[in-house]
C-alpha cells in the first residue's frame, strides 16, 4: 500500500470509526471471547508476499473486533473510563500521520510549546496556583515513578543516582492502603523496597489516611535512624474513591520537610468543577500532582498531566545531557524528555488542544456533573432496594455495593457470581473490588456519551440478574 491510496482508505477508516462510535451501544460491552480464540484465528507465520488491504481490513473486523472490550461503550461502568472524545481522536489521527518524536524542543518546537501552553491551561482549569509547571507523561504510573525518584534524590541530597542506595539508612515513604499499585511499583523500581513503603491506617467515610498516625510513623522512623523521604496521597483511589485529608497530611509532611506527591489520576478531572475542590483543600502546597486527562476528561489514551511546584527538582533527578541531545544557541527552551523517565515522547498536547477548544471547560463540566448526578441517583435506587446494601458512599461518580439477600451463606461467592453473570450478559460492564476484606461490586459512570437512560439501565440489569441467581 502506498500513500497515494491512503486518502481513500483514510476516508473509509474514518467512516468506520464514526459508525462504530454511533452504534457501539448495540455491542456487548465486555468481549465475549474465550482465551485463545483470537490467537488461534491468526496465522502462525507472517506473510511472505504482500496482501490486499481489503483482506487485512476484513480480518480486522472478523477476527479482531469480536475480541475487543468496548471502552467507548456508553454502559462501560467498570474500572475507570478511558474516554476518546471525537476531537481528540482527530488530533491523534493527525499526530500519527506527521509522527514527530518530541523529546527535545528542536525535534518539534510546536510540540514543546503547545505542551507548555496546554499544561498551563489545565493548571488554570484545576485552579492550581501559577507557580506550578506541568509536563505530559505517558501514564500516571510514570508520573508517580518520577515523583518517587525525585523524593529519593532529595532525601539523599542528590547523591542516589551516582552512589546508589547501598550502605545507607533505609529510605521510608508513607501512604495509605488505598493507593494504586503504581505506587508499589514505583517503590520497587526506585530501589527503596516494598518493606520501606509504610502503610498508614485510614479513618472516616473518605477512607483517608489518619494524619496523626502519619506523624507518629514518621517520628518513630526518625527515632530508629531511618530516613523519611516522602508522602504519597491519594485523591479518588481506584477501589472506592478513597481520599486522604490533603491539608492535614501536607501539614505533617511540611513539618518533617518531606516531598509530597498526590495521585488524583481519576478524580483530578473533576477538579475543573469548583464545587469538588473541597476534596483537596490545601492542594497548592503539594510538590507533585498527577491526573489523567485520558480518563474522565475525554482526551484519547494516553495522556497524563503531571504538575510540579518545583520542576527543577524533577529535572535535577532525571536530566542527562550527552552532547548529541544538547540544543545549542537557544536559551530558556524546555526539553521535556528531561522531565520523564523515557526519552522518546509522542506529541500528546495536540489532542488536549483539540478537546478543550471543541468542548470548552463548560461543556466538559456539564458532562462530569451529569455522570455524578446520575450515579448518585442509581445509588439512591439501589440503597432503597431490598437485598442490596451500599458498602461505600458515592465519591464523585463511584460507589460500591453488595447483594446480600436474607439467608446468604457466602456473600463473596454470591457477589462474584453476580458480577460475572452481569458481564456475560453484556448489556453493562462492572468490576469488583475488596473493602475491608469483603468482595464488593463497583459502579462508576464516566463515559463521554453515556446518558441517564444508560445509567438507569444498570439498575434494571443488576436487579434482574440478582433476582435469578441461586
Ligand atoms: C488509573 C489510575 C492509576 C494508573 O494510571 P496509569 O495512567 O494507567 O498508570 C493510578 N492511580 C489511580 C488512582 C488511578 O485511578
């Protein structure tokens, strides 16, 4: 296939994409294939001679599409949504056509400068103070790793990268049990070690870290000759939306001079609405904050916004400048590859620009507010339905529940069967989590095209299937 044929295929692909998005609600949300189905339908060896695009495209529809779980389905209520609003998909199409590698300012000045501007637009959208500077990371996991490496270097007075960790007092990092597993992995990869990730007990409806227990843990570690390095907070944890008391925890961290990172990968998008900012009072004092515009905000995956109060600390931790990466003769330019672990960078700012301009903040706020209102309405209905109990209350659009009709012997088994049967049915898609050891079902709404009817259909499907479970 040559570029002179690209236009006709490109038109066909964009028509296909439009039709897909307009009709995806008719498909089962979760793929209904068995393990190996797709693998076995694929030839074991690569083709030796060119094949017709027509055949490739047909196999894409016949072999690949049945094995897709439809993340853009309006009744995808599992995990957290990973939205792909139409304007951001268009931007990605353009980016994949021009395919720049944006590691340095000079390898595409427009990518760097648009990124600077877009991160500042997002900063303003969240009402963070103008001292914060942002960078787009490929994932929240990468942002958290970069933050942990920064807290490690600061705690070691910038000698960890050169001298390693051997023969020093153990570094200690503090968080609750509700943080995402990306925190554990950042601790492993940074060499700090799981045993030095200190879990602080939680309390209250928000399932947030107890600041007094945090303070006590840091004091005990100091007394034992260990080296506290930083505190990782969550605002909108993955399981139940757990949210630490940001103000009080940042107070404790400041008292001990510790670096702080806030993981708001999902809930950060909601902070474009002023009425939700009470969930992170004092956030302007955090050192590092991550949220994923590729989740709730509608930017096509992947796009993670990482804000830093003192970006020099991050750059000091991660920048390497061999001669061939230097940009001579330009002062004051930013090379964003110095702000992240990977060197190569995609042009991700374009899709933020397209999205924000196509919807405006008000258009995005309306969507999020609807998702939350509809989710709360569903919560109210389930709470009033005999046999169902709410386990954790709505945090934004996320709540958890269980089905425990009278005489239930093994509620974990019943709820696991309920969620599996619902997902086999295909009309909606839910996932489970554990709360204080119990298996519970999560519900969250956040798909861009979801409607009130879609959310309310979840009530019908859940209660209808529960009623026939033995
Ligand atoms: C989704 C999520 C992550 C991980 O995000 P990636 O971008 O996939 O690395 C981390 N923390 C929280 C709270 C999340 O919801």
